[in-house]
C-alpha cells in the first residue's frame, strides 16, 4: 500500500507539472498506472484531466485554501479517516494535489470510484436585502448599503442597512417588511424599538403607534430591543401566541414550517401568552411552544439563539435537521437527506455565517459520519 501511495504522489506531481506547462515528454499524464489495464480507466483519466474539472478545482481552491495544511497533516496521520477526508476536502486543494486525491482514490480504492469531485455550486452567503410593502400599495426593493428617503415627509428612510421610521402626523398605516431567504435587515420603529429580521421573515407593523398598546406581527425569526413604555405595552403576535413585552431584549423564532416556536429572553422580562395563560420568562430562559400549543420553559444561553444577529452560527448539540434548516434559509438552498436517521445526528460548533457554505459543511462533516454533495442549489446529505 505504501508503494501505491508513493506512486500516486509521483503521478500527481507529473500531472501538476503537465497542467502548469512544466512537464517534459516523459511526464505524460496519459501514462497513469492502470490506464491500460482497464478500459474504463480511460474515461477516468479524461475526466480527471478535463479543462472544466481543473478550472473548477482551481476556483474551489481560491475559496477553500484556508485549512489546507491542517487537513493534509490529518490525512497523513490518520489512515482510517483518509477516505472521508478525500471525499470531501478534495475541493479545497490546489490542482495537482486535487488530482492526487482524485486519481489516488480511484486506484487505491476501486470500490469507491465516485470520489471524483463534481463542479462547485455558486452558493453565496446571505446579505442585507428586503422588500417593503406599504399600506398605500407601494412596493420598494431595499438593497445592501442603500441610502434613500422613502416618504414625502421624510418619516421613512433607509441608511446603513436599516429602515427607520419617525413619528408623523395623520393616521398610521400598516406596512409589511419582508426579508427573503438569503437575506437579513433591521428596522427602527417610530417609538425607537429596534428589530433585526433574519432570513425568510415577515414583519407587519404600523408606521407609528396610537392607542393603549404597540403591536406588531411576526412570521419567521427576529431579535427585539424594545423601548420601555408602561402606558403602551409592546406585543409581538405570531400565528400561535402573543408575547407581552415589559421593556427588554429577546429573540423570537416562529417559522411556520418549524415544529416549535422558540422565544428566548436575553434581558428584562416578557410573558408568552398562549390559550389565556401567560408564561413569564427571566433572562436566559426559553419558552418552547409545540404544535399542540404546549409550552415548556427551559434554561438556555440566550447568546446561542441571538448569535445570528452578530453574524455567527452557534450550535449547541442541535440536531442536523434544525441546523440544515437554518443553512437553507441563509444560503437559499434546498436540503435532501438520504435516510431519516441522518436528521437526528447532533452537532456543536461556532462559525462565521458569512463564510462560504463549503467551509460550514466541512466543519460539520469533521465530527459527524456524513458526507455532503452539492448540485446547483441542492445539498444532499448521506451517511457514511
């Protein structure tokens, strides 16, 4: 086996020299060992050396070069894990080393000939974007770093990825701010309350507040910093509950396709109202509401739930199904699990959520027995 590995390394060097124009006639990649022994090897050689394959590998190298040296050492030190590392991290290695793994996997592990990497997907991390639907039937697309005055009386402006309302005269109208998949945005209401909206989220709110309460409607996930006002309590309505706010900072996750609604208190005090009952929370508590409208209050690190607001993914023993749902919204991708058991695997870790998705998947793959494949905007997760 050692001789085979050494020969594979030599072949990779020859191929690398060929691709960079440094080869001589003796370093012809067509002479890869095994090519003549099996007619099907001819196809493998052509695929490995194809222009598109090389260009794809170079592009992936530019994005994933971070951590190359560390992963190479792991491959050398841990023979029992090399197949999985080969299968996934091949995309992050320069052209000649990528070819080493692609060709080496074929000849050293003939039962796993599907290791040759597929073209990279053009999947981008989310960014600042939203659409404002006003009560007077206007539709305004808001883009990253946009600066604009959106109303004649200057009561609605966009500045530094934040939509800001100020008090005005007349009657309030109900607006809806929609953040799509792959987006995030912030809004400051007329009372000074600030709300950060995560991907795939909708918020209905009045242009300013009147009467004896301040009420907004949420579908999706948002982090609130509410201005205290004893005379006008702040209420967040979801499809399943109402959250009465007593001046505080908290996170609400209420996506319609999630099995649970989660309300997490960071500072202050809130009361979750369900079926005429109110569940009061203190900081670092979370109220979990299930589909049967049952509430379970647990102790939790509030920072974990609001990490997205600070540009982080923070997972604490979360199951893979929930993790991938978050990634699907942020990167605007589709997720496909091969077998139900994969969904119940658990993972802990923290990473910048503006990283490319390959790096996030790689981090998850290092500690779980799964592999990922990307085809367009679909990610397939397979147990190993």
